[in-house]
């Protein structure tokens, strides 16, 4: 589902990954993945978000807690040399999910 999809946004200095189409569209379309710390029977959250480049090198990773606010997100320094960033996440109930790879252009000097 789109609430389990990580989305990449490339800024001038940072790359941001948010979880859920609702987070990527500021709530205009789709859902935001919950971060629920309701005890052993109802805990539901994104455990980890990370991104790799086109060579499989990890560019950034963030471990999350069920008590963290939704949407789950992370940022890391934008690669200056240009690459393709592929985002991933792990949901404690629904497993691994991959987002759409995004080309990060070379930073002009």
C-alpha cells in the first residue's frame, strides 16, 4: 500500500525520505503510516528507514521507535557527485518495502 512506500525529496543540501503517500503530498493524497505504541498487541510502526546509492552503498539510515511522531522520516547530506537514491523501510508488521529510485544530479560548483 502507499502508506508503506518511502518517498525521496532532494533539496539543495539534504535528501529527505518520508513514509507514506500522505506524508509526501502533505496530506492531499494517500495515507501516512502510523507510529503506534499501544502495547504488545497493537504496536505498529516503521522500525528503520534507509537509502542506498546505485552501487548499494548506504547513504543514510535511521532507526525509529513506536513512540516517534508520524510520519516516519529521515534526512541525510545530499551526495555531491550525483547518484541514484533508492529508499527502503521496515514495518514491524508488514516487512520490507522499497520506494521509487530517484536521480540526484551532480551539485554544480
